[in-house]
C-alpha cells in the first residue's frame, strides 16, 4: 500500500513540474545562442586587435630599415636616409590609400588588377569596420616594398626623384603584382593565386618586388664614386656605424613577428607555429652566413652576418605557414649562404648596392618562394614547384621591367642622380642643408 502511495505521489509531482521544465528548456535555448554569439564577438574583436598589433610591429620595421641603411652607409648621408625612410611611409600611406589598395584588392573581372575602391570609397560605403584593420595591415607591407629600394640606391639619388619613384612603387608596381597573388584576400582575385601560387606573407610579393625594383634603380644610377677601380677591383666603402645597423637588424627581426604571424589576420593558435618557423629560419641564416663569410674571407664578417639574419627572415616569409620547423632551419640556412654569394656576384657585375638589398630581398625572396613549394608539408608536387617558378619569373619581369622604365624616364626628365660635387660632399648638405653629427668634426693629420 505504501509503495503504491509513493508511486502516485511521484507521478503527481512529475505532472505538476512538467510545464516548468518545458519552460526551462525554452529559456536555455536562447541562452546557448547568446553565449555562442558572445564567443564569436570575442573572437572577432581578438582578430582586430591581433591584426592591428601586427601592423604596428611591421610599421616599426621602418625604423629597422632606416637604422640598417644608415649604419651600412657613410655619416654624410645619414639625414638623407632618415628622410627617405620617413617619406616612404608617408607618401606610401597616401598613395596606397588613394590608388594602391583599390588596384590590389578591388573587384576585378580579369584577374589582372582591381578597379573599385579608390580612396577606400566603395569599401567604406559597405560600413564594414574590417576594412580599416585590413587596410592598415596592408599599407605597412606596401611601405616595406618601397623602403627596400632605398638601400640599393643610397648615397647618390636625388631626393625629389626618390619621392616620385616611391609613390609609383606604392601606387602601381607593388599593388599590381599583389593583386595577382593576394587579391582574393578581400574583393579581388588574381590569376596567379588561381593557379595555386604559395606566398603566405610575401617573400616575392613584398621582398622580391622591392628587390627587383632596387636592382633596376642601382643599374640606372650606376655605382658610387670610388666603389670600383678602373681594372674592375672592388673598393669597399665601409658603413659608418655597424652597431646602428645591428640595432636595425634586431628591430627588423622583432617586426617580422608581426610580418609573418600577422598575415593570418586572425588571433588563432596557428600564429605560434609561424613564430617558431620565422625565428628558426632567422637564426639559421645568421649562423650559415657567418660560417660562409668566415670560410671565404677568413674572418666572421659582421655586415654579412647581419644580412644573414635578414636573408633567413625573407626566405621563410613565403612558406612560414606550410613548412615544418626542420624545413625552416634548412630554408634559413640556405638563404644565409645564398646572400653571401649574391653580394659577391653583384659586386663582380659592378652593381653597387650599399646595403645588399637586392641580394637579401630579391634573390633570397625568390629562394624562399621556391622553397615554399619544395618543402611544402602537403607533399612535393612538381606542378606546385612549376607554379612557384612562374611566380618568381613573372615578379622579376614585372618589377625589374617597369622599374627600369620608370628610372630611365626620371633620369631623362628631372635627373635621377645628384652631381659629383654633391655626392662627394654628402647628400645631407646638398639635399637637406643639415648634418647628422654636427658636433663631431673630423680632420686628417
């Protein structure tokens, strides 16, 4: 009797509570949806923050490039070099905002370049705040490509001519190739990326493009006075401040942690792996460049060792998201060896590059792009390697060809090179009426 009574009580209790339980389920469902939306919002906000922090790190690389270039050149041109690096970013920001970003990421029906979004106008109308974060991350890349050119043409270029070609690099030369390789990252879609071209953070898109334009500029300009003797011997022109150049390399190494991991434009766990690959390649580049220089010149040359770090960083930039840590070490080590021989090669051709920009960015950028196919974790594919080689070749033809024409036109019209007297006295006085070290005068006894 008691068991029956207990069962009846339980059934009645369940009957009474049933409506309340149903109501609880109705409350729980919206609560779960709200939590999911909140989690998604947090991830979105984290993506914005990470992308903008990475953009700031890449922007800081401008300081690194300025220090490297100033340190590897003579003190009488230090003010000119600071001005060029400052104006690279200022002019590049405006040119890329007005023209470059639209050419690179605007809507395209041909796969060759974008045709919408000049001055960010079409994009802003969409009221999508991501455009601002994405633009900031991309504009610092554009400025990097332009700044690479500065080093190879240092100590002998007219300042006004420099401003003109810097504008063209940011507005046309870099964005057009960028649209071929990266256009689909926003509104575009390039023919090269359609073939499966791999260049995650820009070994070719940024570095080789800048390096090949730099090569064209160095050829049109000709070498600095006294760099090569009549019988073809190289007369070294040492930089005035190697510690300053070393500081620049450390700044660039730090900035690369924004350059490569930041190219995810997302705060995900993938960035940790990219950090490691980037760092390993740089370290391997330092060691291999030092050993190579030590063997050849019987001394561990500081300048070539510093460039070895940059070579490793440039080399890993294309494949940092799709190669193993071991492969990163190999890629960086090979880049360190390549940069030493590349510097010697261009000197033999009497192409004067005061900071080794063509060797570091042009040549090692090409190696890094090829390596992204050779060491792809997805497996070695001859088709992929062929696409990588096509991208390397197209980048050279485009950047060097257009750059050469641009420099020739500037040379014919307003002139590209300063006078002999101004070069000997230093560009700081002739171009800017200034002295980087006014309290330190030197005299010959």
